[in-house]
C-alpha cells in the first residue's frame, strides 16, 4: 500500500510475516520499491533485517568454492585457494551478514604494507564475487564490497619475445614443448587453458577454440589460424586422455629450455604477451586484441597501446574530405583511399 504523507509518500506493505515501511518524496519510487521487495520475496531472495543470515564467513567461502568457483574458474587450486585462504584467515567465523564496508577497508589497509596493489586487487575481486553470490543466494541484501574501488597499480610488466628469440626458443625445445609454445604464440591462450584444452573444445567446422573456463568466468572464442589447424589435426589420432596437448613436466621442461636457450627474463605467460604485442605492432586495434585475449574489460588491454603509437594517424588517414571546384558554394568530395 502506498500512503500519502505531508512531505512525500510511504510504502507500507507486508512480505510474508515481515512488515516494511519506507518513505519517498516521489510516489513512483515508493511503488517501485514495493514491487522490488515483493518480487525478491517471491524469488526467495529477500532477507528481513530481523532475520539476518548467521552463516560464518569461512563456512560460506567453502560453500562458494565447492558450488561456484571450482567449476567456473581456471585452475582454482592455483589461482583461487590462496585468495580464499587470505580472506578466511582475516574474516574467520564472523557472520557474513555482519561484515561491513568499513571492515573491508580495514582488511585492505592492514595488508597493504605486505602485498602488492595488484595482488590486493585480485583478492578484492574474489571478495566481491563472494558477496555477489551471497546476495544471489539470499544470504544478504546487498554487498558491502560493491563500492570498494581497486587500488592504483603500476603498469604491468610486458615482456614479449622478438622474432629471433621466438625462433631460438622453438629450436631449443623438445617436440612436446614446441607444440605448447606454437599454440600459445598463435592463440594467446593462458597456460591453464592450454593445459586443459580438450578435443570437444575445438570447433573445426567454424575454425574456433571455445575457451570455457576463464579468470573472469566468461567464455570466449579464439579463431584457429592455419598453423594451429595443421598442428592439432596432426594430433587427432594420439591418445592423451581427451586432451589436445601433452603438457606433462611442462614447468621443468620450460625452465630447462629457457636456461639452455640463453633467453633472459621470460615466463610462460610472456607467450601470451608476445601474441598480443605482435598483433598491436601489426596495426590490429586494441578492441579486437581484447576480444582475442578474452579480456572482460578493455582496460586490461591498454598495456599494449604503446606498441601501436601511430594508430590514430593511420585512422585519420583512412578518410579524406576535399573541396572540388572554385565556386564559393563548392561541395565537399570524399576521396576514397586504399
């Protein structure tokens, strides 16, 4: 029910056995609020303030990991467990409904002297995801982390291989490692995705690889070029538990190869940087590179912007409006370039 007040309107209604009253200056807002709360109740998402969920944070994190993270994130045993452990150690058994924005700010301030801003930002992303699921599963009404902004990070280290280094690396590698490197350099896929790549992830009809488990939780597609097509088709009859690549002892083989090749300061992840950097230097726009890398935010792709310093000049030179004739009312003419 919407009631008229001296100054505004009041939404006064019941959801189940819980009465809600809230005032607004505009009637429409009161009506929208009532509809929203009733819909939340019908969908099982409404949590009365008098009946806040008392689930301990550490117990909910275990539930979050078992139900959501383990099936939606890349290599959760490597990427997520450290972050979840950090959060569980700090918030412990405190009720998830009692954690506030201030608690989160204090947590971050305490760890800032010990951890890099980039590391804290990734833990914060995990924390935001935890509270988002708590809202979705009806544990809390709203996320206390939603207004917490990420810390400013220094530019990410971008190390990419020169053509000579890439050639040297391949020549120094075993056949098994060569396959992995060629796939990484030609697809830009993360190590975890290449290790877990299965035949059912490849669509030969449309020449794409479906990358299903990602850091952001959003799947994306990677087009297959001729080099990748030849490589994977040559492995079609090799049994490897359904996986495309044989990545046994990958870390040890990589470290040995880097040492014997003489290439300095190079990680497996730098193969992904090499893929993106090569595209940028060949004039491919950042939006396309972002899509090929599966970035959920193009800001993550900005680290390659400096490799294409002439992209603005190239863009404006693709059009040319010129004046024809000598009359003062002479029309503009578009010159078609290329």
